[in-house]
C-alpha cells in the first residue's frame, strides 16, 4: 500500500523512493528486465521516469542518477553560497519485473522525445 500512496512524496524536504524488494540476489544482479535510459533532460526526476515507463509493465525499481552539482569545482568546507542539491546526470535505470516489459519499453521509447530530448 505504501508503494501506491507514499512513493515520490516529499518528507522533510526529500522525495521518498519506495520500490519492491527482490529477496533473491541472483535475480537482482541478473540484469534481466533492466533498461538503461540516457540523454535525459535535467528536469526528469525519478517520478517522471517512473510515470513514463510504467505504461510498459510492472516496475520493480526506477532511478535517475544524480550527483552533486558543485562538487566538480571544489569541496565546500565552511560555507555554501549556492544550494548544492543533487542534480540529474542525464541518465537513469528502469528495472522491469519481466524481460518482455523491458523489451516493449526499449522498442517504443528508443529514439523517442522526452521533454524535447531524444532518449
């Protein structure tokens, strides 16, 4: 129930990400059903990626890779002049429950525009 009601809600200023847990480590690491999505526009977040790809099947996990925005310049030791939030690195991963769902997503989304960017 939490997956349907709490996923992507903001708690204490941070979005909550709730995904199904796969107990069998061999299935988690097998790569079956995993889709790598690149060239994402920077405004695409976990929820937008999830909403876009959920049309193709049950999603076990979905994450846009983010990194510290100002870390590439230097470590901020004492003072943060600008907000150093995690910004999108322009790619993400979607892990579908089945290989077939992943194949459908690849077939339909490969080369399509998402927020004016070809993914």
